[in-house]
C-alpha cells in the first residue's frame, strides 16, 4: 500500500481540516483509494447519501478526485453522497468526454468525530501510470480548500501536469 499526503493550496487555506492522506493499493486491474481527512466531522459540508450514480459538477462541494494517465488522462470524482463522475481528456483540459467504465466505482464512508474517510475502488482499464490525487473540501462556514499532491503556480488546477506527481502503485503480489 502506498501513502500520499495531500498539500493544501496556499491561496485557499483550510479552516479546520488538519491533513488529508490518500492510501492507494492496486489489485490486478483495480485500484483502491482511501482519502482520510483529519478534521471535526461537523464542520464539513457532506451531501446526504444518494443512489450511487454518475453526476457532473461534484467538484463544487466536498469531493475527492483521482487523475490517471499521461498526455491523455482520465479524471474521477467521488462524492460522499456516493455520486461519482469519470471523464477522459485527449490532452490538458481538451476534448472532455464521459469515460465508460466496466463497473461503477464502489464508494464507502468511514466517519467519526475526528476524521472523515472515503474509500473507493475503480477499474484501471489501461489508463496509464501517472497519478494525480486531489480533494475539494467545503466547510460549513463557506471555506473552500483545494488539496493535491503538488500545485502549479497560480490558482488551483488539478488538471495541470505538475499535479501528476506520483505513479500508480505496483500490483500487489500474491
């Protein structure tokens, strides 16, 4: 299992979220992520549970994201509501299309007073090796913070090549 600490963008400081760490594990052609946020649960804007379904615009509130690929890449968005999105891009922010998946992502939550965690499993389907992980956190007071493995200069931009600061973990051996 690989561990990836996310860094809050300096222009969007978090209110009460102390840290976000992503754990990742590859099992054959599936990838499992656990996004773990150290924070008081009652300060996060968490949409209520909904039927797991594809939905656009999840990044406008609390959302966890993964980008996988190279010059062309896939973007995945996972909301605490169990809604999700998957897109393919031919190049940096170019020709966005819905990404067909063999199976919908499975999203699970683990919450307590001191932390919030979202776990998700997605199919890899030959997406490439470069990895960018990120999170958008909305707090009840309106604070929005943007977290990523790395940030390029300027405003938050999770699609930027500088954010692809890791490679996929190797497959787990039996």
